[in-house]
């Protein structure tokens, strides 16, 4: 018997300390830089906006290793304020020097809510998106920076976020439930009565972050919310909700909803926008997709309507943790409601 | 930016509650049952000892789903007390019924330290081994049960545990450090100065649980400790230590030590014992191996001596968490000392 014990509930200050602590490890930065879709889309968006960046002042909110700050400096920014609360800021300083940009990139250690900048900025760039877009609530910091430091008419990269949902099947469920029927053949013990318990455990109320295969998506994804980063407020983020309606492609068993997001960058030339997508129909990113399991599988036929409303809101236990509530109706079944949250631990040891 | 925030430090009662809570999920039980080396070795050992089990009373400490209890009943036990503190005990009841063994398997919900049995037992069976053998400290419960409930001369399955260590190389380190040299080609940003930081993060003081490939093991593993379950005491477990001496197979860079264990079952017929091994030279188990990284790689040649002492002891923060301290000398280098602990969180979301 062997696994890692999970932990729960800490006070807010301790949560924040841990939140920033956790970005001191190299692994998360390696994962983000190695995410080619993420990093290259930001790079492309910054380069395509170089006319608006050249000679201007940029604020990078949550700069991490400062890679976006370097892109902005390479695009001609006169000054980049790279604001970063955790000790990875020390590495951002080294990287600015190594790229001979120490005169134009100023790394400022602190939270964007507390730092003092010598001037207002023309551009805000930030990679603030968490799992299911809003986990970690870093968008609040971007909005705070916008209201306090961005000049009127300034540029925000990205400037739009959209949320999508689709019903999916998950073949892993079938495999894991079938497992308990195989135990008798293997060891001579009938454990098939475990399947109900297994289903309750697997199809639980946790937001599961994992890759969804395009072939398991059972309808066109429906967009249920859009955030305009020029106008959205912290108050709006206390409940991000919207309705959806999907029609099944064909006969299948719905086992979960898949939730994902895109963010969009403005672009002066053609094409008019640049989109960073975490759709299961697009190349993989480190955000994967958010899976929300139903309590049990529900069969659908071609054109069966799956509709409802999604509401995303911060957890009461920890404002950085997202909860997702889904009211849904599948075909002529009764309306159901299930509320999901991100576990504050993850499964098993390093693998 | 997206990852799961880690958590730390809870009081003892809360730790225990979480420890038992965490076994209410099906995943860990699925992993343990699906571990064929584990489950089949127990099954074989129980069947081979059926002469000593037939008509006798067995205590299964930390029974989980009760699979070992079923094996003992199948081997002819008159009565099996399946003691389990967490709610998985309810499934053990169902499984006993489904296998028509409800008359001989009595599932008792509680910790072995608090339950009251109607009689002493002839046999104790338990699968108590954690990562690096002693993580989770469940062996203490087995020893408590032995002293309180086992008849003199009774059988303990398994009855011996042995700990091994060997120097290893880890090609993953090379890959991850080289990554920072590739960023310039990919995005035009020189991030090679990250390698020192990355090395400090990766070659840290955490016990990394992962599969070690046999070809990365740089010497014959050295046995440094042996626990005889008939005589070892809880006091002994406060410091399990021993010396080791290895000789390198050939030229290589040592990046870590690999620690693993075996447990041995007595066997009345030939071969005289049955061994459950978690060695990297044996088929994989869910325990994998425990990797202990040096601060930096050290080159060795053929026959270079790697020697020292290992000390394993419970963490001061949480008695269920193991710490491992290694004093070591590699060739003619100065003696070094590094102390490792199991992180109370694990890396990233489900994958």
C-alpha cells in the first residue's frame, strides 16, 4: 500500500505564500516554455503588434522567467516592467542580462497590486490563464494592473478570452470499471461488486485536468462565455456564466463534459486576430482540458440535444480555486445539476 | 501558467484523518490489485503456507478491499479478521459475501490499535509496505498487532524486509538541463543561464518515486538493513540504518542513489522462501523505486568505490512521513551528507 496523502484547507495568507512558492520550482517554468503552442503564439502575437509596441512601455504581469518581456523588448519596447512575486524573478534578471536587454527590461519583485511603477504603460502583456481558464484567479491581477497602470486606449495582450463546453465520452471509464470483472480470472477472487463504488469514485465532483481525444468529443463545442479584457471587472469574475446547447453527432454514451478556452490577441494586419486555443481539436497545450464527470453515463443518439448553463465561481475555501457548476439536460432526461471543484492535491507521485 | 498549488503541515489528528480518508478512493486499490507482482506474490505465499493456515485464525492488518483475507480463507483459514480503518471496509464486506466467505471473513472497521478481537490469532498477514518501504509507517501497526494478538510461535506474512541501495545515473537530468540550451533556437531567447537553477531544483532533497531502468544502475545493489518482523520493535523503527559499499561497473556519472526493498515470506516447501522484490532488476511494481539525487553529478570509473551509511527515520513534522539521510563517499571525493524526505504533495494534475 503506497500513495501520497492529500492535504486540505489553509488560511488565505498561507495559501498565497504557497501559491507563489510553488512557482519557484523549475518544473512549471520548463513546462510552460516547452509548451510550443503557448509560447510561440505569444511570440507571434507580440511580433505582429510590434508597431504598437515599438518605443512604448510594457507591463508584464506575472512575468515568471521573463520570456514574454524579452519578446516585447525584441519587438522594440522602450521599457518593459517585468513584475513577478516569486523568486523566479532572480532568473528573469539573469535572462534579461544574458540577452543583453538589461537596459530595457526592469524586473520588479512583488505582486502587481503592491509594486510602484515610475510611469503608466502603453501595453499590458500577461500569461494569466489557469486550468479551466480561471483556476488560480490570476486574471484579477491583470485587471487590477489595467485599471491602475494602463494608459487609456492601451493594448492588452491577449484582449479576449472565450469558454467552451462539449459532451464527451471517456473510454478510460469503461476500462477502469471492466477491470474489476477481470480480477477473478487473475487471482480467483470475484471483485465485480466493486464497479458501483469505482464508478462513484471516478465519476466524482473533481475537475479532472487531462487530454481529451478529438474522437471522444460528441458534438461541436458550444461557446458559453466571453471575457473582454478591456471591460471585464473583478466583480464580473465572481460568477462567469452562460448557456449552451449542443447536438450529438451520433450514438454514444456521454460520460462527462469537456471545458476548454481560447484567448485572442488583436492583430493590426491580416489575419485580424491570433488565437491561442486549448481545444481538443487543436494541438495539445499544457492546459490540457478540464473534464467534468456526470454521476453516470447517459446514452445519446444522433441530434440528441444536450443543453444547460455553466457557472464558474471562486471556491469559498480558497479564492484561487475555481468551482464549476453545470445545470444540464440530456435529451428528454430530467434536468440535473452538478458542482465541480479543482482538488488542492494531485494524484500520486511523480510519474 | 497553470499548476496545482502544494500544501504543507497539518496536526497529527488531521494527518491521520487524511491518511485514512485517502484510502477511500478506488484508484489506490485498483493500483494495488492491478500490481500483479504484489498481489500474486501474496497469493502464492498464502497458498504455499496453507498447511499452517488451514483451520487457523488469521488477522489481516489494513485489509483494504480484503483480497488477502479472501486468499487466506481460500487457503482454509477457519476465521479471518480483516481490520480496516477506512470506509473501503464496506467494500471488503461486499467482496467477502460475493465470494461466499462471509462466515469466515469478519471485517472489522477500526484501527488495529483500538479494535477488540474475540481471540488471539495464529497468523498475521499484512501488506504494509510504503514507498521506500517505511513511508506511511504502517509497519508500526503490524508490530502492535503482533505483540497484542499473535500467539507465541505464530506466522507473520511476510516475516522479513530488506533494504538496498545503489548508485544510478539518470538520463532525464541530462535531457532537462539541455532543454534550456534549446530555447534560443526555438524562440530566439537565450535561456541557457537557467541550467544552474534547474539543476538545484531537480537534484533536490525530495525522495523521488519513479521507475529506475536496470541499465541506469551503476553497481550491484548493496543491502544495508534487514528487519525481522518477529523481533523488530517500534523503537527500532525510529532509526533504521546500515552501511553500504558498492563498486561501479564502469565509467559513468552518478546522479542519484536508488533505494528499494524486498519482503520475504516463509515457505514450508521448496524453495524455502518467496520474495516480493521491488528491485529495478525485477518486474515493475506500483512501489517503483525511491530516487535520492546528489546535489550534482559525480564521475566514476570501473571499480570506483561508492560507500557510506543510510539512516531512515520518521519526519518530525509527520510521523507517517519517512526521511532518509545518506552519508556517502564516492571514490577519493570528500564525504558528503544529504537528507531527503517525501514531499507531502505530488507533481501536477492527473496525467
